[in-house]
């Protein structure tokens, strides 16, 4: 299958591209390196030292004999995107090419506007490109479980049957997103559903949970293929950040009570879910929604699991409850269905002690790259301007790495 | 009350500004004249010959002794919008300043992207300006009944109580918008609800039906205050267009079967609804939704009412069913609640024979300005590029006005 990976240099996109390439699919990556630019903007490098894309792709060819094409450009540039569609003629397009951090979108007005315009226009362009150049191409779009918020009823996969005043209908599940970023994904979902209806586009919206881990079978082949691992307050996902904190005996930073419950998944399941979606495409005109996660945890449960695993490794781990910088329920009902990917054959990698050990070991291996000043939240949902230049009241890393930006 | 009217030179904004000013409120208008520009872009002038804003405001001062401030600029320009907020310090901001035509948004990719970016960024800017400069200011935002689509259950006002698997919650009513324009309003609604939650903004989202008419008590004071009256396939609302067609004995153009049922209201009720919302503001942090229409009709019912009224006036009126250029259900259940504005005191102007007579008489009065080439739909939802330059197979107006663009 000819598969176009938009955002193929990123945390989820890169291992997904390798996964497909390894299995013999013809893969092309589109990326504008925005994610690498944001590293510089916020002064936070990935814990792992990732290679430039050109080097990654040369290594991949050397190691496996397989070629992955790359086109460098921005999906919000329709002329560029059109040329990629016309040249590569994708049968599936996997769309990761969005700004994906809630805190980034909440820094200030500029970041909110950028996030929504970037994500909405990029996705509109992809939809128009599919319609105009590859109408039978299957769009696999990364959404987020955060589109649903935390309703007091069970969360279904995209749609819910509602009985009301003696009548009934199956309608889109109501959305209550919790950041300008999450809102952008809700906007995307509505736009995609509409294009499926009017143009017969085939689309799968993957409402993904919080991803953890960095390693897949393909990434593990060589150091030159290493994936990003973000631990900072902006791009670091909860479990990754907790492991880094444990590795340097920094208190694990739980926001508020920690009763915030979310769906989580291993990055090995991310790549497998995307593969399953591509191998079993939506029908023409079908807008299909899969909830893409494997387990639910509260943030405090995660913290306690890291605490236990850390202690086993001889680390001194404590848990701190910080005032929640987000506006969200700190305790709530949460029960989200996630059976459609399992029905297609997903065998989940559940969060186990051994995985926690390996995550902690990665954090320990790269501990001299950790910048402690990046661990505490500086973006407050209640403020419309967050000045990230003013450091929080916190000493810099005492682990010997100074700013932590030394190349490794 | 100090009331800022964003988009105060437009079809709904202008009579709203006059209505508030007449009642002694301090009114300021913001407009960038985008709507007048689109007249030139699509080659369709308002049937009524509207005066420039500066002239309108001079007349208003002369006729009533009342001043309305104006600031010319774009709400997507935050520096401009901020300066208006800081200078005028509004207690209520009424936000009409969006691209408001579904067909315009469906012309092609550029128009879709423009509509969504313009509307979403403008509303984000208004939300940030409220938060930063006037946190107690009440935002009254024009949405649309089209956000709901046509579900097979009763439509509630913004929220619905859902019982599911033995639990229940009150959640945002599911949205199924039918154009890139309607989608932009759904995006806005989600963004506004979020800002109410995180910042305590007070907001009322007015999900307005299709507006008809052109006259309010204030507009009627003098010819120089005359309001726009659009009848073209892009900006013309259904009833206005039907009256124009009847006036020149052009068949009334019903799309498809005409079973499409929508909420409608008289423009006199638009201004009154906005007034009621401002006089009874939302609470801090409250996101309130009113369905703003007074009667439901199917498009075919409307056409038949115009046919009957036209015949009474001696016009030769016929009804044509065209292939529906939109992708929508041509027959469906529709029952939308609209009690909240009535509870606040709205006394509706229901669509009567006498109103239809007066609308038809306006169309007849201005018949030499009618351009028949603008009446047939040229924007097809099923196409991603609609070339409006190629005229439909239709003779130009036989009513003596040629292109119809002569000034009156």
C-alpha cells in the first residue's frame, strides 16, 4: 500500500513510518520540522538525542534496504501538499502533522490562534487534496480522547444513540474539549465528518489517549533511529515526565488531587492501531471513529506505579501535589469504550512493571540531558498570557548537566 | 449600557446598532466593510441602495440627535480590536462580524479556509479581548440554527440531558453542521464555551434561524438608513430571494423537494432578541444558548406562501424545483425548541400576509435593480471548485435593467 505519513518526523509519526516500511509498504514522509523548531522555542530538547531526518532515512536504508521518501514542507501550503498528492498518489494518508500539546496552545493568544489555524487549515487542505487528487484515498487522522472531556456518562466511540421525547437518533458524541489544542481536534473532527458526507471521503478519526514509551521494534534496530522522548511541562506526556522525575529524584508532579482519569497506550500500540486502521479502511463516505487507548488510569495511579517501580530500582521517589494549572475536574467519572481496534485485532501492550523499568532505565541512561527547570508547570489555563521566560522558583538541575542542553 | 456592535454595517448589525442607539444606549460600531467587498467579488449588489456607513451615521445624528461611534478595522487584527476595547470599554459586545453565507464558504478551498480562519480567529480575538480588557463584559455572539443540522430528535437550546447505561448528564447538543460556514459557527461555539469555563467569561450564543425582511422601526425613519436586502444565490436568504423572484415573475427556485425545514424570523425580532440578551446578561462563567427564531417552515411552504401573496398582487408566480445544490436531507423530522427568548419577553412578528405583501412591494419597488443572472445556484456542495464566472444557462434580466447594477 502507498502510505503518506504527514508529520512523519515526530514522536508518533516516525515509528509509524518505520512500522509500515518494515512491512513492505511504500512509505513517504511529509514534515516541516515544526516540532524540532518548538524544541528551540521553548528551550526543551527531547531526552533522547534524535538524528536529523535525512540521517534517520539513510540509516533505515542501510539497515533494512528499504527506502522511505521524504518531502519537506507544510501541509498548510496547499500548492506543496497538492504536488505531494499528485506525485505519490497515496492510498492511505496518515495525518499526524498538527500542533499536539495542550499547554503550548494555552501559552497566550498567539499560540492559541496558531494552534487552531495550523491544525484546522492543515486538515482542510488534506481533505481538499484527497477530494481533488485521490478521492479513493483513506484518511487516517489523529484525534484525541480529550475531545470528549469527562462527561458523567460512558464515552462511546464517536457516536451515541440518544432517546429523547419518544424519538431516537444516533448522533455525534457531545464534545467538551479542555484546551485550545483539544478544541482544534474537535474542529477537525467536524470538518472531516462533513467532507465524508458531501464528497464521499473515507476517513478514520483515531481518538488517541496519552501515549507513553519511545521504543518500537523498528526504532530499536539502531541508535540512529531513536525516537523522541519529551519530558518537559509543554510536550512531555504524563508518564514519560514522571519517569524522568523519578530518575533524578525530583518529586513526581501530580496536578491537583490526581483523580484526573485518562486513557493511555504504549507507543507500540499507536503504530499497530494506525496499521490496523489502514489495513481495514473506512468505506467511501464513512466517517469512522476509533477510541485508541488500551487502559485507563488516574494520574495519581500512574504516579504511584512509577513510585513503586523507582523504589525497586533503588531510586528515592516522592509525589508532589501541585495546584492544578489546568481547569479540569480533579475527580470525576470516566469510562470510555475502546473495542473497535481490539475487534480489528489489536493485542495491547499493557503497562507492566517491566515496561516501567525500561522507561525508567531510558530516563536514567539520559539523565545528564535532563533540564530540571522544564519540569514544573508554567502555563496556567486561568491566564491569557503566560510568560515562560520567567523561571519558576526552582533551582536548576543538580545532576551535573547544567542547562541540560549538551549534545549527547 | 455601552454596547459594541462588531459587524455593525451589515444586514443584522446595522438595524441592531440603530435599535440600541434609539433606546439611549451608548453604541459603537466596528466594521471592516468586508460584506461590501464581497458584493463586488460576487458581482451582486443589495437590492436596496444602501448608503456608506459615514453617511448613515450622519443621517442618524441629524434625524435623532444621537451619535454612534465607528471604528473601521478587522476583528482578526488583535491590535486594532484591543484598542477599541480599551477606548470604548464595552459592557456588552454583540458579535456579527463573520462571513455568514453557506454558499460563499462552499465556492472552493480558498473560500472554505477564509471563512473558517476569519470566523474562528475573529471570535478567539474577541474572547481574549474580553478576558484581558473587559472581563465583566457580556459577549453576545451570533451563531446559527444550522449548527444542529437536522437530527431525528427534538432540538434543545444548546444542551441536552442524556441518559445512557444507567447514568445521566447534561451535555452540549450534538452538532451536524451542513457547510464550511456552519462548521465555523460550531467551532466558535466550542471555543466560547471553553473560555466561559476557564476564564469566567459571560456569553450568550444566539443560534439564529434564517432572517427575512429589511425594515425595522429605526431603519424606516429615513431612506438614508435603508438596510441591505440580498437576493442572490450566495447571500440571499430564502424568503427574500423568493420575493424578488415573484416580483419579476421568475420562477421561485426551490432546491430539491423543498421539505428542508428551518427556523425563520423577522429582522425586527433579530434586533429585539439581541436587545433581550443584552438586557438580561449571562452570569460570569455562564455559556448560554438561545435558539433565535420564531416559526418553522419548510422551504416549499415558504414558496407557496409567496406564490399566494404574489397572485393576490396580480403577479404571475410559479415554483420550480431545481436539483438541490446542497447535500442535505430534502425531507426530515424537525422540531426545535425556542422558548428562552420568549421567556425573556420576545413578542414575535409572525410571518403574515401583510408582511409578505410589504416584502413583495419592496422587491417590486426596486425591480430595476434586480439581476436575474444571480438567482440560480452556481455553488454545488458536491464540487470542491465552483467557477462562478461561467454564467448558468439563463438569459439576463428581461426587466430592462441590464446588469442591474445601476445606482438608484
